[in-house]
C-alpha cells in the first residue's frame, strides 16, 4: 500500500488517529511521549489539515499568529518567527511541516489514506479500522483529529455538474494555484473564504461577479507585522501569557469588559466600537460590550455601527445596502476579517448579485442563471462552506456497541460528553468535537487542551490497569443539556449559521459548539478528571468503576453570578444588624438593570391594621381594565420594600398583562410575627375592594409573592378562605417559605453557596418569630388546612434551600384538591427568577409562570 510513513502498516497499534493537522500532529507527539504505539491517517498528501487543503488566494488565519501557534514547547516557539499578524496559508503550512520535521512525526503518518469505517469489537475491546485501500488496523483507542471544517459542503445548486468551464472549491484548491488573469470569474458565497478570496481574484480577473445569498459582517484585519505589544509580552513572560490564554474566555488573553451596550452613553459606545474596529481582531469586535452576545439591543448597536462603516466605504448606496447584514444578530454567524473586501465592490469590473432579490435558478453549461439574468463565466469558484463539526465525524462509518452507528446516534444532533466522547462508542475520542469550545475559540488552544486531556486520560488508564472508558448516559445527557442552556441564553440560535447546522439541507438545527467559554470548559474537564473521571465508566483487568454524575447542573448565567458574588468576598448578611443588612441590600439593588418598561408606575398608600402601608402600582401599556396582582416582596420578613422587587414586578406586569400592586408590610425585628401576615391580608382586602378604581377587573385578583412574600401570600389565601373573603382568583408562590422545619434535604444540599444560605434563613426566622409561634399556620402555611384554597402556581428552584418545602406545599395543595401548576426551575437558585436581565435563563421560567397564571383565569379573561 502507498505510505508516507515507514514500513508496513502494523496490524495492531495502541492508538489510531485520523487527521494530521494541528490536532493530529500534537496528539501523535503526546502519544509517543507516553510510549504508546500510534499511527496517524490522513487523506492528504502531507501534514497541515485545513492548511493543506485551503490554498485559495487570500487564505489566512483570523486569530493573530502570536496566539495561533503551539505552546507545548517553548523552544519551538522561540525558534519560529512569524512574519505577519495574520499569516497566509503557505506560512502556516510551512510551520506545520516544520513541526512534523522537528519531532520526526511523519514516520508514523499514513498519507493519502482515508479511514472509511471503524467498528468496535467488544470481545477484544478494540476498534477495527478499515482504510479506503481495504487495509485493516486494530487499535485500543481511536481518536478523530479530523477538524471542524474539513468536509466541504457539496454546492447544493441545480446543474453544477453541467457546467463546462473551470470549477474551484475554496476548501479543495489546486496546489499549483489558479491563473484568473483575463478571465470572467464568478464567486458563489460570501463567508470567510469568499471574503478572503474575492479581493484577490478581483485583482487578477478581467471581470468578477459575486453571488451573495447572505451578507456578512466583516472587519478590516489591518494585517501587518505581529502585534508588537504581544510579541513583547511573549518575550518577557511567555509561560504566563500562554497560561492566561488557557484560562481566557476565547483562548486569547483579553480583558473582559463590563460596559453594557444598553446602558452606556453613546459617546462611550462609539469610543469602544472604534477601538475594536481599529484593532482588527475578532475577539475585540465580539467583545465591544459585555452583553452584545445576549442582548438584542446591545447587539443591534454594534451591528449598526458596522453597517455605517460599510456605507462609508461602498460608493453605490444600493450595493452598500445589499452588503449590509440586517436579519441576524452580529456575531451569530461567524464574522470575518478582511483586507479591502468592501472596497472591492467599488471597482468597475466587480459586480454583486444579490441572490435574495434574484435567486440562482441553475448552473448552466456556460455559467449561472438567476431568476432575471443569464451569466456566462470562464470559471466559477464555490466558497460555499462546510458540513461543519459533525460532518467529518459521521462521514466515517463508525459503529459502536450494539451495532449503532454514530450517524444514527446523532441523527437529531450531536450527543456527547464534554465534546470528547459519546456513549456507546467506548475508547473513541474526538478532538475539538461538537459541544466543546472549538470553533468559538482560538483553535490551537482548544486543540492543545483536548490533546492533553486525552493523553492524561490514557496515561491514567494505563497506570490503573484499565483499558476501556465510556461516558454514562446520565453524564452525557447532562452535558447536552448544559450546552443547550448555554446557547439558549445567547442570540446565536437566531441565525441560520453553520454553528446551527443550518447551512446543510436536512441537517438537524442544533447549536454545535460549546459557548460557555474556554475557561469554564477547561474547569469542567479538569473537575471531571479530578473526580475520578466523573461520568465515565472505566473498566479493565483491574476491575470496573464509575463515579456517575452531571458535571454542570446550574444555569450558566446563574453560575456566573455566583462566581462573581464569591469573588467579592462579601460579609454574610447574617453577621450584620438588621439596619445594616437593609442598607446593604438596598445598595446592591441600586446597580441592577431596571427591568422592562411598563405603561405607568404610581406610588400610593393603603390602610393597614397598624397604619398606612406604602405600595407601588405597575400598569401595563395596554388598555385596561386588567387582571390584578397583589404582590409581596421577599427579604425574610426583615428586608425589602415596595421598591425592592421592582424589576420582577415590571416583568410580571408586562408578561401577564396585569396591574401589579406591590405592597410593603411591617418588618421584623421591629414588628415580629404575625405583623407581616396581618398586613398582607389587610392589603389584599383593600385591593380587592378597590379593584375597579385601581384599573383591575373585579374577581380577577391573584395574590403573589416571592420568598417571605410567598409565605405571606400563601397565608393570606388561607385567611381569606377562613374569613369568607376577599375573593382571590389564584395564588402565585415564588420560592415560598412554607414551613419552619429547616431539616429538609434541600437545606443540606443547597444551604451554602447559592446566595440564600441556611444560616441566613435561620437569621430571618429568629428575627421574625419565636420558636413557639413558628409552627402556627400563620407562619408555616404548610401546617394549615389547605382545602378550598384558590388555584395555585407554585415555583420551586432546584438549588434553593427552600426547594423541598415549596415542593411539599405544591404536593399538599394538590392532595387537598386545589388545582396546582408546579413549575420546577431547573438549574436555578432562590434568587434567579428575580434577577431580571441579569439571569437571562430565568426569562423562560417567568414566561411559563405567566402562561400558567393565564391558564388559571376563567375563559373570557384569558389573553
Ligand atoms: O463557509 P460559510 P466559509 N447558493 O459557510 C453561501 C472558517 N474559515 O468557507 O450564508 C448560494 O461561512 C453561504 O450563504 P448563506 C470560519 O470559521 C476561517 O466561508 O448560507 N450561496 C455563505 O455566504 C468560517 O466561518 C477562515 O446564505 C450559498 C457561503 O456560501 C468557516 O470556516 C477562512 C449556497 C459559505 O460561507 C466557513 O467559512 C475561511 C448556495 N447553494 C474559513 N450555499 C479564516 O480566516 C452556501 N452559500 C481563518
């Protein structure tokens, strides 16, 4: 057989690797270091991977070369000097060839060899691989280092085979280059490949026609010498710089901003944008504002400033318009770095055809027919992209345990643990696989992290006399969920991008990479390994073991908030006096986002049993009358006011279309049990009696509250039932205090580290009620009689110490025959749902709450 490696292909090796690009080369280097027998296969004629195939004019990296290089060998770094900030393809290929030579890697690489099939042999605990030449090799471990963007998408246009002129695919460019001079050329596609090659082809061709289906955001690369500041940093502290990259969000050290694109003044927004524009770096333009990836308003501000730049460059206003993306948020399709891309469209021999206005009908023998015109060309360049991330993996017929193929298993989208392995395919690893940061990061940093993790794993298995590793279904399902949670809080799923699989007809629409960040991802992988390879089943001669579990269960934005809170090292509230605790909670509330706009906000007072009670009324922007919600704030009967849950009340008002009346009540320790409950009951009676005057629909009153407010809301419903009024249509209890027993399991599992602690709850109870009073249903509504209560929406949060008592209340209500919608907020904490526009993952839960409340209303009142 044809081999670039030396000797005959061995029948058995320890490890087989597919791909000889950045991943495969470093993997081979590490495997050799472990003394494992390894063989690498690559279809290409030499090393390089992406940089072997993508030889089109203008092909360059889009992460600066100071960062886009291996870091495993400081001497290699010292010895290799990049000529440019963004090196061109020949230089990157030369670098990888140099690496192959330097470590004598080629002798274990079979070039021109494609692996077509891989079958797991459970009896032998080995993979059996078949090459395109029909050879077979068996290996203990099988590693796909096949890249994320290595399988070009076939141009899905009618008649492509009919065309008689020259056809080029950017991802499979001829080695000798192409001479476009004096030719009439078409380029189809305006992704990164199109945007890089279009200016160069325009510089050579007699005529160039660009067929654009979706305009792309692009930023001038400002290529030149490698950035001197970073070169200097590397010279003084290379190790520190690389370590910072490994623990950065995207694999390039960068200071993250906390400037919001929503609240920052315009001059600050422009200044920050202009700096990023001048920097000519993807991570700079993707990080102008802290919230541009998750907030549509913030994002639209960056997008509009880029469109202004396009309009300033492109002289024909219609062409500028067509080149300006408007129908997806900035960054949600991979933005590009360019050199004179938009300027190219000012050249007289370059024409843009906007396929949105005149779609391609077919490729003909002579050129391309659109709905309006027939074009003839000497050459067509397809820059039409790739079957990204999953394509290269499922293009090999990989068959795991029980005869299931990877393609079958992933028919609805990739299912992995850490983007490294997948259940049912033991000893099979993917480097930068789907559900790992990969394409959203500096690839080289992510590649090194994966290779190191896999190498360390194989070393541990050998040391422990184990030889089989496979993720558990539980761990895998948890990781898939976590990936989706991370993507769901961003704007990314809104775009038809290759990140979503949307560029390949028939491919499932699933967000493919992990968007939680290189740093967070590395932490998760490290924790898994440190916890006895949590979520993996390990087997071998030494026996079998499994520390099963889910590595990330918190909602990712809530986890970030908790990390931030922990980093501040704040004193515990329970160590403060009540006045200090109130001042502290008011100060922290002052810096939060305000919540949505409502129609009207008005303050007032209503009569309470021991004097006036202040309230704040929120009216929807729509015409009334509206349903009414009497709302009671949280704060453990000690803290808070009609002001404290402002963002939540606005959100409730807008989502439910209700007038919300948020009532303050007397607080402990000044006014102890049962002052809060008595005030709440009196307030509800007054609101019900004044429903029409408040703009509410009489008979449509919901009593609601969060935390201690949920406690007094629940009690009010019991008191109203016993007193024969006021008439309450429904109750909404958000993470309510329902019982004085602090011994439930959720107090133990969630009592520390989730903002509301067990210690703080004790402090609240101590301030509010004597021991003797706590079991009274007016303090612990769970101990009251529950039949005949209004229909309830009860919301409990997975990581709340109060979860179990909330669950118990929902269960007891249902058992008493009360209609209940119990919403379990997965991955959330006690405070999550109140953190409007901070914990974005709380929004769908609040939407569900609004829908649940609506479903409890009588038919005619439903929205
Ligand atoms: O591919 P793409 P790419 N008719 O999928 C269009 C990396 N990369 O090779 O958007 C008409 O982005 C398609 O239109 P639409 C980088 O991560 C990096 O350019 O689907 N048009 C789109 O305009 C990048 O994101 C560098 O509506 C059709 C284009 O073709 C990724 O690789 C350089 C069509 C494809 O764009 C992929 O980039 C190059 C059809 N039937 C690539 N089908 C660096 O700078 C597709 N299109 C390092």
